[in-house]
């Protein structure tokens, strides 16, 4: 008598809608086993394999003799990879799965996951009412999605749960968003797609549309807006017998007379604007610094733009972190074409958040993207002199815009031409440049304030 023994395996399939990197599609395959040989043990099994979303197998059906093995090839769909295969005592080599010796009914389970790479190097440039995005092409991608919001940490998972999150499908690099509000910070990510398969999101970028900024141009004045005689400073101008004072000429004189038009504000002839964490100009500009303040109230800012030179400067904090006012750094530059003959000393300062030399600090600030930018650098001695307020001392700077400035020396990028062991720095107690003394030796530990050119774009 011929006896059939049938072993059933059901395919498990769950439809998730659009498939993304956050969902692993797991398909369980069936061994449909028929046996011949009367009441004796089965002589053979018929192995049928079926698949769902994420890939396929070949052959889908084959006869397996009792005591033998079976093999089949697994092919992932574009954008997917084989996550795991298990069951029937088998093993996977490449994309071929070979069972163990078949002597009874058993199941093989295959899972696929999304392997489509996330877009890299997402950048953004800004214009009035517009942001333009670029990113690197992703291999095998057929389309891209752009997600943006006015709140940070946007993703394909959460964009629809906010009132302001937006998805734009089927975009290509470069892509421009128009009709945006100037001065509002927008956060964006991009994903790659193959059909319904979507990659993980790119690194988030932040930017704000604005009218193109044009610096006033020229150099800053000294900040001395008072006159003096042979014994007394800070007198009203003019002073009889002491005509031609510095305070009677230039931007400082115009500021004292009330005729100087400024983009922002600042002491004497200085013209500064306070910038937020994304580099945007704060809406409220006339509130004093508060270490526990915030951008919305205008009581805390991350950078300062010099509206005369166009340079953007780092602002120091008092928080024990990367930008803390007490951090000091040894001067270090391994580039023989610009270090004056000696590289200086690595990690010779005392700081938090990076190795304590000038190169390491620049690298860490650019990695973090202070004020939305990654082109921060060491200033030249002339750039540092440009923010010296010679009308004040201890410290000699406009503290209304540069809080937490200690009256100490700040390194410049400039080596001293007469001594390769020395680099130039500006003393912010009095605003002087003095290349002599132990604190000018490159191995010495001084403060650093970084600068960037402030061109349009992040």
C-alpha cells in the first residue's frame, strides 16, 4: 500500500506599506514534503519554496531523496540584502543555501533587510526665500525624498507627526525649495529610493533663507571715541591744544556724532550682529548676554558677525565645554609651507572637548558645525586686531557682543618671521601685539577664538 505523508509550511507575509530601512521583511519558506514507500519511511520529499517582498529563490520546487541535502539560490531585490537564513540544519554560502540531510519535515526561514545606502554629503546654500540642496548620488537609487521642518531631528518616521513637517517625493540633486520665510531655520534630510524601498536618512542639515549680505567694507576703527590731554583720558572732544585726536576721525567720530548708519549695533564705530546656532541673525538683538538665556529671547547667541569686515566670530561660553572661556591651546601647524619653520606643540594646552592644540580645536569645531558652518579657521593677527576695542581694557573688546572674553593672549595663525619658535598673538588685556616673552613661544598655552569668512551659504 502506498502512503502519502504531507508536511505543510505556510508562508508568513505582512504588508507594511512603503518599505523603509526601519522595517525588515521576513519571509518564512515552506518545505512541502511528499513521501512514497507504503508504510515504510518516506523515500523522497518534494521541496517547494515560495517568497514574498524583498527577494526570490530558485528553484522554487525540487525533489529531495530521503537522507540527502537540497540547495537553492536566494536573490535579493534591488535595495535589499539577505539578512539571515536558517532551518533544516543548513548553511548559507554566498547566496546559496544548502540544507542538512533531509529525514523529516522542516522549515527554512529567510529574512531580507534594506541595504540601499543613505545619501551622503548633503549640503545647502541659501538665498532670499530659497534653500538649494545637493547630495551625492546613491548607487542603484532611482529617486530621492526630501523631508524638512522648522523643528530639528526630522526623519521619515516623525515628519508627519508634527504640524510643520513636509515630505517632497521624487526629487533629484540639486533641488531648490522656494517660497520660504527669510530668517527662519529649516532642518532637512534626504533619503534614497528604489520603488517602494527607502533608505535611511542622510545627516540632517540646517539653514535659513536670507537676503544676500554685503559687508560695509574697509577696516574697523580703534574704538577710541574720546579725547585726551597730556594727563587725562576719556575727555569730551575737542580738547583745546590737542587737536587731531584719533576720536575726531573715522567711524568712531561719526558714531559719537550720531551720524554713523549701522546694520547692527556695537560700541563706538563697531557694527556687530548676533547669530544663532544655525548662523541666523537673532530676531532680538538688544538684550544682554545671559549664560542661561536662549535665542528666542535674544539673551544668548553662538556667533557674532562683524558687519564692517563680514567676518563671523566664535563666541566663548562659561559652561565647561568645547567653547569654554578657560580653555587654552598650544600653537600647532604641521604644514611646513605656513608654520614658519616649526610646527609647534601638539596637545600642549588645557581644555575640554578636543585635543588641546590649535589644529585639533579647529577640527573639532568644524566637525560640530558651529553656527551651521564647517569652514572655521584660526584668525590672522590683523583680523584679531580688527575686533580689539582700544577704548577699553581688561578686556579690550566689546563685551556686549563678546561675553566671557578673559584678558589674556589669543593665538593668531601667523608665525613670527624672526623666530620660528614663536607665533603672534593679541593680548586682550590691552589690545597689544607683542611677539616677545614666554607666552609667544608656540608651546605656550593661550586662548583661541576662531573665525570664518562668512560667505553666503553653509
